[in-house]
C-alpha cells in the first residue's frame, strides 16, 4: 500500500466514523462546486489524488505538485480551511476528466438495500492512472467493501476494504 493510501485511508476513516448523518444520499451533486472552490482558493490546477463524497461532506485531496496531498473539506456549500498535508505518491487526476451522473450510486443502493452507503470515491487507481469511480458500502454486520462503477453507475466489480 502506498504512503498516500495509508494517509488517505486514515483521514477518510476518521471522517467517515465521525459522520453521523441520517441521510444515505451522498453529496455527489456538490463535487463540481467543491472542486471549483479548491481551485479558486489555491490557484493550483485541479489535479487530485482522491475526491470522496459522503452523506455529510466532500473530501478533496489536492496534488500540490511537490509530492504532497492537501486535504480540503467541503461542507454545507462552503470550503473549510486546509485540514491536513501528507506525503503522497501514486497517480493524480485532472478533475476535468471526471465523468459521473449525480445518481451514480443509485444502482448499488438498489442492489444492496440493507447496506449503508458510506462514500462515492474518485481516484486514479487504474493500471495506467485511469480515473475509477467506487461506491463504499458497509454491510449490516459492519464489513466494508467498495463497488467499482462506471460513470452512470453500472456495477463493474467490487473490492474488499481492509482496515489499518
């Protein structure tokens, strides 16, 4: 596991655990606004290691161009201050290459009605740095896994998630 994955997993897990919202709807429709706010604030290109939308907020891990990821949190239509800078490696992606519908997680939700939707994630984890979309799901028994989906939510596969 890369240093970035370890750092992001820890940050993401902390945010997910702290989120206690009742809604299962993921804030996917706010991702474009969150990206725009980060770019306006930093003046940096819209290159990210990861973006994830939870029921309560959006985490954006900006590639600073110097080997680190800067974590920003979008909550309630506004951007919080930087929250963390961590060493990073792996691929980042240009946000202009993102493609997804705002209901990209709907089929996963329909297929797994007793599970909790935890996040929609966008990363450049393909074999050659391709952008991949995943829906992170938690079962009734507490186990988590990610469902790989295409831009309109068609289920392509799944991966188990393991904790630190």
